[in-house]
């Protein structure tokens, strides 16, 4: 009887570990995009606007449209927007 209980508990434990492993792997595949303004961003350029400098009130690397490049005030590149 005790052997049966140990076997069932072991099976449940292994099943739980397996399911948690799948959940963690799936969770890492999703892109987390926080809606926080990046104070470093002075301006951005987008393929649709050419060389025009666009100043938005609230933008970050995650919320920028695909292909838009975000720059600091000194002109250095912070990042390029990627598709979600």
C-alpha cells in the first residue's frame, strides 16, 4: 500500500515538473512590453517619415513602430523598433 502511494506521488510530482517546464518555456517566448516612457529618448525617425525627427511625448523601444529608430539628445542610437 505504501509503495502505491509513493508511486502515485512520484507520478504527480513528475507531471507537475513537466507542466511547469512547458509553461516557463512558453512564457519566455512571449514579448513583454511595458508601457513606460523612456526619458532618454529625445527623438525618433521612422521609415515612413524619412529623415524627419519625430518627437513623441511617450515612447520606448518596445512601443515604437517597426523600423523606427530611437535616439538620445546627442544623436546616439538607443534601439530600433521591432514587431510584436
